[in-house]
DNA sequence: TCTGGGGTCCTAGGACCC
DNA sequence: TCTGGGGTCCTAGGACCC
C-alpha cells in the first residue's frame, strides 16, 4: 500500500509580480505598492499588491482608484509581462534541477514529483533547500505544499504564506483541511461559495458529509460534486503529466478601451490589431488553429463571443481575417463597446498536424477540403469584397 | 467593489450521422 | 415514415484560476 504513495510538491511564488518589481527596482522593497492599471488608466485594477499594501486592505482585482482612496501615497507599478516571463523561466529551470517530472500550473506556480528524491532525503529538507535557493539566487520568495496528490499539495501551499512549508498527510485531512471555510477550496469561487453557504455548507468538512449530498446537488452537477469529494479525500490524481500543459489549447488577446466606442470601422480596426499580434504569436510558436472568434463587451457589461470553426487547421492570415471580418459584420449592432477581443481555439503544433494528415484517407482529405471551400464561399457570398483573397490564399 | 487580461475546463443544446 | 438512441462536432456561455 504505502509504497505507491507519491510525494508531490506544489511550489507557489509569493506575490510574484510584486517580487519581480522589487528585483528590478529594489527601492520598492518593504513599500506599499501595487502592480497593475497601466494601459487603461481610469479602468485599471490591481493585479498584485505588495504585502505592505495588503496589510492596508488592498488586494488584487480591486479598482486602482479605490486602492488610492485607501492609501493616497500608494505606488503604482505598470505590468511588465516580459519581466515575469523571464523570471518564470528561471524558476522552472531551477525546479528541473530537482525533478524532471514537473508541470507548470501557471506563470508563478508548479508541481514536481519528488517521490524518488524523497527516498534518500527528507521532504522538508528538500523543500527548505528549494525555498532557500530560489530566495538566494533570484530573490523569489515561495511557499511549498507537500502531499500525495496535486490537489492536496496545492491546498497545503496555500496554508502558510509567504515563505511557508506545509506537509498535508492523508491522516491530516480531517484536522487541517476540514475546518477551512468552503471558499478557500481550490475550484470553489465567488459564484459557488455563497450558494453553498446559503444551504449550510460552511466548511470543507461540511461538503464531504454524506447527509449534505442531496443539498449540494441542487447547486452543482453530480460530476463536479464527486470530483470535489475525491479531491478532498486524497483520491484525485497523483500523476504529473508534463506533456499536458506544454502546448496551449487556445490563445487570445483582448483589451478594454479607454473610452466606449460605437463606430464600426474604428472597433474593427482595433480587433484587427489584436488579431495581428495573436497571429504573430501563432506563427512564431509554430502553431495552427481550427477555430477563430471575436469577443464584444458592451457598456452594460454584456459579453458575447462569436466563433467560426474551419474544417481544417490553419495558420493562414487571410482565412482568419475574413472570418473575423464577417463575424464582426454579422454581430455588431451599433451598441457602445467597452471591450473587444479575439481568440483562436483548438490550437495545436503545426508539426503534429502533418502526422495527422498522413493518417487521413484520400477521401477524408478531399471531403475536408471541399467543406472549407464551402465555408469560404458562404463568407464570400455575403461579403463580395473579400472573395478573391479568401479563396486564393487557402487552397 | 462600476468591474484587467490570459488561460482551462465544463455544460448544454442543436446538427448530423449511423 | 412522426420517430429511437448513441456518438461526435460545433457554438455559446459560464465558472474558475492566477
């Protein structure tokens, strides 16, 4: 039994964007500052608050103006995505010294399987070494959770911040996990937790009680319920699959406008600019996509997504462009728009595509080509100006 | 609390095929 | 001919996370 238990570390960089800001601008150390709010001045929100700012009640997702009202001398540092990517890479390369079984949870957190390493050294000693190393080499503070599954390791790393190391054994679940408020559970967010509290589910322990099952099913699907209970009880995945997150499944780009706009041409121009930088990334990373779509949010905060799926994967600029153009024409009704976006879904590596194509029979391939031709014909019938471009480029 | 930007995963209905 | 069921794909929306 015991020999199959895995040892998973979840490593979470504390206030990552703020830590990066301090590395670049050391005078920020121990100051109350926030990262965020640069591009859309009046509409900006706090992305990350330094711990000093947090003590004053400033937190992420808070409107910048509200944060300034709390603390007028608050320093506002613009978002610098390139800087975060650089330190994120250094962080994951550092982790690779300890284990090759590693997966990126997001830009600032990762899971590593330390089962083998823990056979010769104590897990806490290893965790301490990782924590100290990241601090000494890169000035990046982190919290580490140690458990037998991904979910429990994630919950454990959250228990002590900043700079904590927390072990969560299966035998600790009742004493350490059950008392936590339900809203602290990973996966339960601001929509679901008020519903759960309303029906008397206040803690993670309440959630697992069999007599509460019926009530909980009025709030979420049975699949979701079963999967959450498994997570809590330590029955969820302990398998780290490095391939799983290696290739993005979608890429997107969106922006909140400085002012609401209602001129179709001007809005479309911004959408095309967003598309161009997304397309650049697609080509640079040697990806292809099968679905393209646009996102519009109006002044009432009503958001719509409209997409089109081709019959084959492509990275062709004009194919996407024509689809975006017709999606916009078909769906924009002249309302005042506050946010626009574009997304590419069903993304995969171009080189994997070739392998796929070899598997197609001649008839399948012909059928696919026929239908993409038809899709374009339909677009072009509606918008004759784009006709020749669309068909010529996609052959 | 007048509400950013980049992602993942899930659900549900409809179309279509067998 | 007035009607089943399973499987898969597409579309839209929503919840959640950092």
